[in-house]
């Protein structure tokens, strides 16, 4: 599975951005996709995730009510709508895909897209 992110940029506090992540390759094996960003003391922390089947979503507490994750299975694309952005949201955002089952289960990452929120 290959992942390509886009949509990052520079925005003022209170503004909005929409990130996109397009998956290619063995997309039929994807169980869920999500967005992560670096965090102190951690390699990366979950921002939001969405299951391929059923569309169940998970959000980090710090983005609830501000960010919305959605998917277009026909386009193998996941979106992250980011509203009411804060300077502390500044980070490189990475797209992740959880794919496969059992011993073949693996995690895939995109190259990241920079989001910068100015105060």
C-alpha cells in the first residue's frame, strides 16, 4: 500500500484546511486509515481514524468538535477537515493505513504534509 498526502499549508488561527490521503496498491486489504502527528514523548499520536468497513471513526480528545475524518472508498481517499485551527495544531500530519490480517497485517505511512497555524 502506498499513501500520498496533500492539502497542508499555512493558515491563521481559527482558519481551516482539508488534508487528503490517496491510497494505491493493495487497497482492498486496508482495514482502517487515519491521521497521526508527532507528540512529545511519543513517535506519533493518533489524530483521527476511520474504518473501511462500516466507517466507524475515532478522534483524539484534542480535536473533537474541530476535525472531521471522512472517506471516499471509490477514490481510495481519506480526508481530514480541520476547522478552528490553533497554533498548537502545527505539525507534520502523516497518513496511516492498517492493512492485512494475521501474520500479514502491516502498517503503512505516507511522507507527511506540513500544517502550520500562525497566531
